[in-house]
C-alpha cells in the first residue's frame, strides 16, 4: 500500500508583528496628546468638584489672612504685613508670618476678623426658594387684630407689641450687619488710604478696599456652593 503524503487541512495562520517604529510613533502621539490637553484638563479640574472647592478654599484662606492682617495692623501700625498683595507696596514678606504667629495681638485681631467675616458670610448666603417658602408659610396666618372701641390702653400696648415683635429680629440683624460692614470699611480705609494718593494708587487701593471688605465672605459662600455637589445624597425609597 503506497503511502501518500498527508496534506494538512488546516491553513497556515499568518501572524503580523508591529514594528518598533510604529510602537514609538504611537507612544509619542500619546505623549503629545497628554501635553496638549494639559490646559483643558487643568481648567476642567479647577471648575468641577473637588478641584474648584480646593481652589476656592485657598481663596478663603488668602482673603481671611488679608483681613486678619488688616485688623492686626489697625491695632498697631508698626505690625508688619505678611500677605503679598498684587500692586500694593506695603513691604509684605511671608517671613513675617512667624512674627504674627507668636504675637498674642495677632490672634486677637484674627478672632475679631473671623467673627466679622462670619456674620457677613451668613448674611450673603442665598435663601433658596424652598426655605423662603417655609419661612413664609410659618407666619402667613398671623394677624394683628384691630383695636376695639373702649378697650383698655394696656390691650392697645400689647397689640402694638405683637405687631412689632416680628420685625425685631430683622432690625437687630440689620443693625449688626451694618455695624460689621462699618468696622470692616474703617479698617480697609485705614490700611489702603485713598486721600492724597496718585490716581493709579487710589484705584489700586479702592480695589483692595473692596477685596478686603467682601473677599472673605464672598469666597466662603462660593466654597459652600462648590462643596454642595460633593456631599453624599441620601435617597429615601418609598415603602
């Protein structure tokens, strides 16, 4: 019996190997894409949680330091500035922060500044629609009765007192807020004088007056708005 040559029924598989040159080109293209997209990715990180919360938190720290420094210098004009401020020639040097840290007067100024900025930040917090509606619903049914003919003067006194008590908190809060802003403005004008300055210096000082008055509380509110999406949301499932 003649043995024939056995033919393979399976076809030969062809394997293709990528050349080292193409691997190098692919790697270089990936590196170029990463480098070219750095600005876009950085902007995206700075404008979305948690990056924006971190950056705004640094802004809170900066403007809070500016405010504390201003109160400290208002207590004693010889106290050195330690927070560098763009376009302001006040001799600020970061090394002076160690001088401030060991000075009890600085911590007193920092506490006062923190209280003032905290009150102002509380005022600037937005009241959302749901909260405003709840506050309205809580008092909408209260009515002050009209005085009756022949009633005692004491009843009229109580009626007026009932009418005034609802506005007492608002007036007290408004007076407290006005006082904090007056103190803040006085400190700011003391540290950044506008009288007797050149036009350029006056404009720069006005900018820093506004920044020192509103910077910290504005940053605090932006910070709370930035961390709101980061807070875990608890979903209550219906029974």
